[in-house]
C-alpha cells in the first residue's frame, strides 16, 4: 500500500482504490457461499437473493408463502443458473426454524444467514392489541433470534465460520412514533448483533447489519404509506429520492463477502441521510382521529 502522506502517491493510490472497487463485485464474489435469506420470496429479500446468485452464491430462501417462494426461486435459476432452494417456514415458530435448519444442514452447512423477514404497520400505540404487537414482534425479533441461534450453534459445534446479516431500520437510532413494536424489535436485533459480535467473533462468526431508509416495496409501502400520508416524503430526503434495491443488494453483498471480513458488530445506515433530518414519522403527528380510524378500519379489512 503506498504512503498516502506523500502527495505524489495520491494518484496511484486512487487508481488502486478504483481498481479494487471495479473488481469488488466481480461475478465470483460470493462463489462457494451458501446463504439463507428469510423473507426471500419478495421485496428486498428477493432483490438480495438475485444479486447473491448473480455473484455466484448458492441460495436457500424461506417464507410463509410457498407459491411466491417457488416463483422467485424459479426466476433466479432461469436468470443466473445455480442452485436456489425454496423452503416454506414460519420463522415465528422456533420448532419450525429448527426443523428447517436441520433440513438445510443435511445437504451442506450454511455460510451466511440474512435476517430479512419482518412485519410492521402504522398505528397509534395505545390502540395496539397484544395480538397486533405479537404479529410484529414474532417475525422481526423472535424469528431473527431463532434463526441466528439455529445457525450459530451449528457453526460453533462444527468450527465453521459464518456471517449473520440483519436488515434493521433507522428507528434503532431515532426511535419512531406509530411503529413502536417494530422499533423495539429492530433495536433488540441490533443489540443481539453487537453482543454476539463480541461473544462469537473469536469463534469466526461475524454479525453485521444494514439500516435501510426508504426502499419502496409493495408490502412495506402499503403498510407504511397508506393513502392520506405525506406524498412528498421522498423529495424531502437529502438526496431527493428513494433507494434502489440494487444499491442495498450491493451493500449486503459486500458486507457478507470475504472483502468485508474485518467488519463486525456494526450497522451501516443506507438512507441518503434521511435520519439526520427526521425520524420519518413526524407527519403522522398531525393526523386527525378520523384519519386514524380510517386506517384501523382499512387494516382490519386487510386492505393495508
């Protein structure tokens, strides 16, 4: 590595950095890696799955909707080849997670777990039922913990190195009104990431996280941006736009790859700087009770 204190080395050094960036996402970046993505049938999970496959990984995707999982797996196989396995699993159920993990390991161990599955919706917190709160905490917190423990104990028993990537939220930094169970769950998974980075790091297991900003998906947009919410929110992002799925998939690919092997216990924020301006919920403070009642009615009918 050239001495960057010497000005005459700046241009050659910049060239080396550029060359490394150019090759960072070469086709074989994730070759030989076996990756489980929870919630891999749609949204950001499917976007990451496509990118990982493009970079040479072998995939397992899980979720609660078998038809969607298989459709995504088929599309990825047709686009990139390679092996993509779809396993229906309700990660809210620890026994189901253990059974899925046992099935996966019968073929070969995982190298990487991506905790992507989550649930959320906007609501006045005082109106949440226990069932509604559990519907968010179940996949977002318990599911991430169950999957992490199921993979981690097997890695430790076998002396196998592993990586856990969790998709979190900037609510872990700012808090977020009207999505309190989600903010609680994501913050807890961040605590797990930092804690296990220390406990499992000596065993060759890394834990990392991404806090995405607005990366619109059909599911999340319906739950978090129903009719009546501020329609100009993307323009108020410091970058003036929302994120592209490929951008998040590229960051995830780097973090789980050997190129990111010295990053442990960290959460990378990818939101265009939005959390520096707002928690993302301030517009809801001005909602009327009539608007909230309409939102509750729509959710109870399954429209949002």
